[in-house]
């Protein structure tokens, strides 16, 4: 979670989201059973994520999957996915500060929550962590009696054909790949291998063991090379438009996004046929420190900084899969204006009197004598950024929202540039809404 375009993405079999027919069939089976028995639970139904977790387990059981890879929602210790009493193996990826209202406001508190997925006697792996976080994970493992290993660097795995190649861009994906190798290798050894009954290290030992590297099988090598994950360090080329999409939404993940974008955008600009205009499309949700993330992005000197809420389009036909029913439109737009103000302050731009523009009674954007713009939805932002130059957005079924002549004039550099490079980041929900418009296949 979260899904990008359709909720079915959250429950996959053989890598593919389950079909609409299967989702509908099992949804009503689970919903009906829970509705019939809700009297025993104070007349309440499970919350959204809990319902989807129950639905996922039901589907995996009914479809007789051989192996389920289950990602926690938030934290670990008290997450609803943590009802699995004895998994084959557990893994914890790189920790960062997020969901502080639920998990705590320090890396130590968050690490304690994450370590809650450890189980007695079940092997667990993690990547290199900040020392304070690693100390907590080590203590949790010893307390729970869980053997814990740290994954080796990706370049430590021996191969016959040079370094392992990853389908996912970004240096931070190297530790994720090593973790994936250790988790899959451990399951194969414990479930199918000749040494599946070999003794595990004594979890009372205070030290975290260093996991041994191994020679990945040809299937593993191919899996890493072919891996795709929409919305994470993803590049889409549509004619003169190049989109760089990454759902980074914490300070640490934004640093990883920046490292990837710096390398990738520089390469694309080097190969451009002429002048390039650089655009930032940004939004955040929840209690996240958007000002800190925006500050990290300032050195890229974007020609335009565009802000919009995670609303795919200002129309009644907007897909319910991409609506947030917990936050009002007014609150979302207010957050965008706050983000715009943060950007201007980071750039030492003087605040000036705003004059709201309207589209169908919705504030389209706040016009200021700067290169920042706030739009009411993702489609209106994309239409202004692309200026009719992206063939995918020329779909006659998409309503083109009008703008004032002064705003149209401001877009002259976008119309005249040889190429437009757009970084979309700050929220996976924003990235998902953008992908809904840019990759119509995802919405089918």
C-alpha cells in the first residue's frame, strides 16, 4: 500500500493485480460475512486497511497460493498484518522518520515498532541502519528470541557475468535488492533446500550476525534485472515530455529520490535536442514535513514549481479508488498553498498579494509574479505543464480546464522549449494520480 491507480494493485497473484471479477467475488464474500457478524463487535466493520488485509488473506487461501509476501501497513508491532504467528522469514528495509503520530517521533521508537514483526525462532534480515535504530532492532530480536542478520552489500554477491543489474533505478534500491535476495534464498533453503533443518544461531547472542553472500541463481539474476515498480524512480518519455516519478514522502526517501533525479535528469538533459524547461510537480499528505522536503529540492533550480492536491480531476467522474474521504478539498488546497509559500520562502521570494482564479467555482491557481502555481487537481496541473505537447493528454474525453490569458502567457517557455522535464514527487497518491492520466492501461 498505497495503490497507485486501482485498489486491486494491493492484492496480486503471480505479480499481477487480481482481476475485477475475482476482486468483486471475494469482496462481497468477506463483506457479507463481516456484516452478518458485526453485532458481536459493537456494530462496527473493520477500517479500510484492515478490511483489505482480511480480504487479501481470504483470497490467498481461496486461490491456494504457495507463498505470500505480505508488506506491513504502518509500523509492525500493532499493524493488522502482524497476525501471522510463524512466517518463514521476516525482513526490515531502511528505516526513516514517518507516521510519527502513530509510531513515535524518534528513529528508536520507530525501530521498536518495526521490530514487532520478529517472531521466536524465525530468521529475520535487515539492511544497514543508523546505529541507534540497529541497537533497538538488536534488543528486540534478543527479547523475542529471533535470529537477526544484516544483509551484505549487493556487490558482495558472486556472479558469472559482472555486477548484478537492477531493473529499478536508484542507489537505494541496492540494499532493497540484497534484502530481497536474502529473504527469497532463506525461504527456498528452509522450505525446499537440503539444509532446511540446519540450526539457527542463538538469539540470546547480543550481536547481530552478518549474513553471508551467495551466488544468486539465474532466476534471481533475471528477477532483479526485470523488476518493475511503477511510481518508484520511474521515467516516462512522451515525445517532448519526460516525466520522472518517485513517490518519496519522507526526508530520507526524498534524499534518495534527489540522488536518482540528479543522475537521471542530467543524462537526459545532456541528450536533449535543445533548451530544457524543468518543472516540479509536488504535493504531500498527513503530518509530513513538506517544508524540509522542498528545501532539499531547491538546488535544482526548477523553472516552475507546481502544486496540486491528490485529486485526479475536478469532475464528478473521478475514480473512487483515488479519492481521500478523510480530508476535505479545502484542507487539501490549503496544504498546497502552504507548500507554495514554503517554496517561495526557501527561494527568498517576497510574498505578494494573491488573486485567486476560478474554474467552475474551484480555485484554479494563485497568480503571483513568481514561477509557482497552484491547481485544483492533477489533470489541470498536467494540462498546463504540457501545453498540449503530450499526445496522451490530448484525449478528447478529458476536459480541458480554461485559464486566464496571463497564466497562459506565463507558459510561453513551456511551449518554446525543445523538451520539458517534470519531476513528480512528495506523495505516492500524487504519483498514482499522474500515472492514471499518463498510462491509461493502469486504469483498466
